[in-house]
């Protein structure tokens, strides 16, 4: 089985986020970047499949050489090779087009993407890729078993879960539940050393982002106001505050 895992680079949630050039650019100075957590669930699931059924895992990323470190981590976790498409990820569409172009020249039985990235939370890339490749797409996947050429899947839907099947090849957008957090693979020293010898190929992209999307301004969420505590039986004051300050009634 040939598996592709799409890897995004996102800021560590403990990093302090700032903006530059009049709040029009994300300031990357001093930011630690990590593998998108949703992608890490998918990568770990791919490693489980490799160990149980046998597979070759390719990790792919769209971006510049700053992302080589997270691809090396993916190799240390268990991917067999890594591909970086040298293209600025200026929109979901260009990222998806780059990955779909690469896939169209290869043969992958199963493609994994995280349901979304934790920085922009767009959730658009998996659907774009599947649409470009004209293969089945299962979003919000929290369970996956393989029987021959059939996938048995469990995914989240509004107010519940859905059990479904899909033929291969297919694209799975996974999240927590695909594997449990305690099952996530942490690179071992042996894995880190081995990752240095695994191939990391850089492919130049000739695609042009035609999405015409540009950032006008970034804004941070407003600071939380001070919490007001109302006495247990003082319903009148509570109602007045909900009307005058919270403006919810």
C-alpha cells in the first residue's frame, strides 16, 4: 500500500503571536513551528497501517526550507520519504493544487490530511485535493479499518457519528479519535538518527496562485473583561447586567 500524508507547518500554541507592517503580515521571528496536530494523528495512523499491513509512507509539505525540520520529524516518526514542494502557501487552493499535481504523477492508495490546520482553521485543502483527483473524500474521520480494498470508516457529523465505507483510492481528513493522543508517536533517538538518511526531495512548483486572496489586516481577539460575581439570590442585578452590558437579553 502506498500512503501519502499531507503535513502542515503551524505555530506552536505556546508561541507569542505578533504582526508587522501595520498588522498586515504575520511576524515569524521567534516563533517555533510544529507539525499541525491534526496531521500528526493522520501520520500516526499511517504508521499503524504500515506496521500491521505493510505500506510505504510519503510525507508532503508545501512551503519553503523552513519546513524541512517538520518533515524530518515526520520521517523520524515513521514516514519513509518526504517531499517538499517549493511554493509559498498563500492560499488553500494553491496548496491543494500543488499536492494534487504531485499525486497525479504518482499512484497513492490512501491520502491523509488533517481535517484543518490549527492556525487558519480553513479545512479547505482536503476537499480541494480530492476534487482535483476525483477520488472519494471522507471528512472528520475518527475511525478507520481496512479490509482488502475497502475502507470501513467512522466520522463525526452534527449531533453524532456516521459509519460508512469507501473503496480505495480515497482521501481521509482525520482528527483526534483516528488515534488517541496517548498513541501519538514521539520520535525516538533511533528514529531521529535514521531520519537523517531518509530522502527529502524538493520539487520546484510552476503553479501560480490565482485565488486573488490577500490579507488586509490581522487583529487579535479583544482582551477579556473583568469577571463580575453576582450574589446567589440577586436576580435583579444579574438581569440588569445581561441587558445593559452583555446585551444578550
